[in-house]
């Protein structure tokens, strides 16, 4: 934050992070409802989203169902899902986040219930660091306050900013709901935070790129020409964000299925996508499916290109991966045209 930001202003930022984090971590209960009531703009969105709810109990049920649908079935708000090569939760990506927490003695009871790389816990951690900065300023411990500012900057540049924009775009794909509104609010808070840190930093902000160089060097045409390449391997490339550059949810796949008038089905994401391709081949509609898929990828590219300027160093790698995915789809389209 600004070197001249008051402890009271810092505490306001910290409280904002803490309150927003709760909405992502869930469950949406009366405690979270009371938090919403303390924030007029949040309560207004909540009422608009659930204006048909006859009473408080119904509102809680509807909000809880939306939270489950969005963050448990469609979009997975974990750094490890977006930044690990296999899109699996936990592992070294989650461990790196936990290690960062440990360096600053961040102990939260929710760490016993939730993976440390959950979006909500990362927001809580930022609030924790800002609060420590405020406390240090009150005690006139300027060196400690500066260290906390650097910790905020490093955590954003090493972790959250590498995946927050793909997360936001994933949520936008699902249209308006109360939690999509909150995702945008959280994104704006993080972006404002980053801008303030950048404007008042005493040294350039280094950006550590995550693994993925092998993915970016991936040659789609050569991959498709390999004898062992099958639908399972193609699915593995396109369904893992760190490899494909996008997050294709069940809802996105359902739109592709409906556009091609194919039978619908629901299973794990990779299983569902593989089944979609198999069914498209069976019904001789693979070109239609691939064209719909490419339209989805193009929309993602346009979203990345529209990212705020401060995020360009973080989104450029996602665009490279996405272009590889488009080349896979394009090569498959060309192959179907010659059959």
C-alpha cells in the first residue's frame, strides 16, 4: 500500500479482503448474510439475484445452491487446478502456497478444512498481511511495515496474479449470479491493491513465471501426427488449464453439445469431454463440435486481450497456451475435411 496510507485505511482494506473471502469459502449461511448486510452494494446485488425468494430461509437455500453449482461443479477456485500440469488439487503448487503462509505465520482454522491454495484463503492471507502492516505502523515499526508490504507484493506476483484472471473469465462464462458479482468485486480489489503496491514500491516488481515452458513449446501438429495420440490424449491437452490456456467447464461443454444437437451427459470433466468427441464422431458432427469449440477458445482469447494492462505479463503465457489449443482444434478440423 502507499507509504503514507494510514493504519485505519489499511484496516479497511484488510476487512474488505476478509469479508469477501468468506463468500468464496462458504457455506452461505446466516453469518455470511450478516456480512452482506454490512456492505450495502453487496446486499443490493444479493437482493437483485434472489428477488424471488419469499423469505430469508429460501434466500439462503438459493444462494447456497448457486455457490455449490459455481464453485464445486463448474469452476474450481484453486491455484493448483489452474497452475498444475495435471489440473489436480494439491501437490507442489498447493505446497508452495502453504510454504508462503508459513513464512509469515499465517494460521487460519480454515486451513484444517480447505486446501491452502483456495481463492478465499488467498484473500484472507492478503487481509492478514495488510493488518500486520497496519499494526506495525501503529507501533511505529516502519521496517516491519515495509516487510509486510513486500510480502503482499511478492504473494501477488508469485501466486494470485498468475491465475486470478483465468478464474474471473471462467466465472464470467456462467453469466450473472450473486457470486459472479462478488468475483468481480474481489478482482477489482486485488487489482487496486496491486496498482497501489506498484506505484509506491521502492524496487521493481519481479514476476516469477510458473512452470509451463514445455507446454508453450508444444507443437500441436506434431502431437496429432504421433501414432499414440488418441482422444484421451487430446482431451488431456484441452481440459487442463495450464496446458490449454482455458478452463472448459461442464456448462461450456453443454453449450457445445446443444449447439450440435447431440445427446447430453454428465461425468467428470475429462470423461465428459472425451464422450462429447466420441459422440460427435458417431453422429458425424465432429466438424460442428470443433467449430463451436474454436468459437469458445476465440472468446477466451478476446477476454485475455482485454485484460487490464497491469496483468499483461501474467496473461501473455495464457494466450500462448490458448493458441496451441486453437492449433490442435484447427488441425483436427483440417483432418476431418480430408476424410
